[in-house]
């Protein structure tokens, strides 16, 4: 087989991988239908969409590059503060604010990646946690700029394109956040199904082997880390635009832990895991909180144990897949 044939076959394989499957069309049509089917739940659905983007940003790091993080909220909170300060001091145009917040968080990720990517997974866990704690304390001490424990208020949010108001309008906010989520999901999907994305999988699977065949491990990891930070910054900016205050809770450890739990519930390494996990986590939190508010953490913890035992890193998707396979085998036997 000639080199030309090899490249042609590789290109055809990548094109096939990038093709959308029927269940993806069904998924996004169902998401779009939620705008009309659940008008009373648009506030909750907006939160789910924002957390989905946040979880997606972590999945780019953990699911595809194998970079573990306990401090991903550092970029989420940084993006939120940048969005609020930029809107207050310069312009309240939502899309401009998102772009600025994403670029700022991406640059922060680019700088801190030089620290995060050193050492083993345990070292990375500690460094990412340390970065988040440092960012939290900086935001707390610079209360003259960030509002400290009282939070930052007064962020103006202009209509999108000057005609589509989103401030204090749950339905409009949900449509706006949903559009941003879909666009960034589409971009992420293209990236993970590109040669760059497959090189990340190679690095995650075996860094030494990837390096031996000419893949520049560090440059690719730095690039995906900065991209994940930028996505997290946009998610933080979206939350700042749809809520009246930006506070220290945007950047605390609990937020990093929550998004990691959501990703584990939904499953890592296939992008939809963050969306599914965010929806399940927030819906369960609301439902269990209404039924037994004092025990909701117990049930979330119990669900995590079950998922860890039976699904590993594939989340609920793996459990559904196993049940379907078992039913298929039973049907075949009968």
C-alpha cells in the first residue's frame, strides 16, 4: 500500500468518525424541544446547560488527555469575575463579554499549565487544587475589586445583537445559553475527532509510546488544558450573565468537586457524559432535596458508589449499555 493510499484511508476513517449519528440528532432535537415542553423549568434548565458546558470543559482534560483536576473552578470563577468586571467597566454586550472571559480564562490556563503538567497524576491533583485555593484567596483579599464575601453586583447585560433581551427572562436566558452550549459542543466535537484529538488519546493511553512516534506530548497537553480553561471561563461568564451576583462560591472547592461528580456520573471521554451527568445531578439534587433535604448527599454518594463499581469511567452510559447487552443475550437464549 502506497503512502497516498494510507493517507486517503486515514482521511476517510476520520470523516466517518466525525459524522453525526442518528441518536445525536435525536438528543439535540429533544434538548431543543425542552424549550417548549418545560416552560416552568427554564431556570433549572439554564443551570443544567451552564453546568453541562463546565463539565464538558473538564471532559476535554480528563476524558481525552487524562489530566486530572481538583481545581477546575479556578477558571470558571475567573471567567465569571472577568465577565462581570468587563461588563461593568466597558460593555454589557453578552457575546463580547463571553469572548473576553473565554480568552482571559484560556490565557490563565496557558500560564498555569506549565505548573499543572509537571509530575504524576497525584502531583497534578495537588497543583490544580493549590491553584484554585490561591485564586480563591486572591479574589477574597481583593474585595475592593471583586466584592469579596459580599459578591460583585451591578453587572449590565445588554440584549443579544441588540434585539434579544436575556436579563431576568428565564426563557430567553435558556435559549441563549443553549445556543452557546451547542456551538461550543460542536467545536469540541470537531476537535476530539481530528488528528489532534486522536493524538491526545494516544498520549492518555501511553505517553512514552506517543512520544516515540513523534507526537509532541507537552505542547498538545498545554493546548488542550488552555482550551478546557477557556471553555470553563465561558461557562462562568454565562452564569454571571444569568444570575444577579458573582461571588466567591464560583471559585471554591465545592464547585470543582461538583463538576467532577457530574462528569463521573455521566461518563468521561465522549462529550455527552458531562451533559447527561449535569442533568442527572441537578435534577436529583432538586428532587431529593425536596423529598429528604437532610439526606440528599447520602443518596448522591450512594449513586456514585454504584457507578464507580459497575460503570467505572463510562458513567450511566456504561450501565445502560450493560443492561441492554444482558437483555439482548437473554432474548437470544429464549
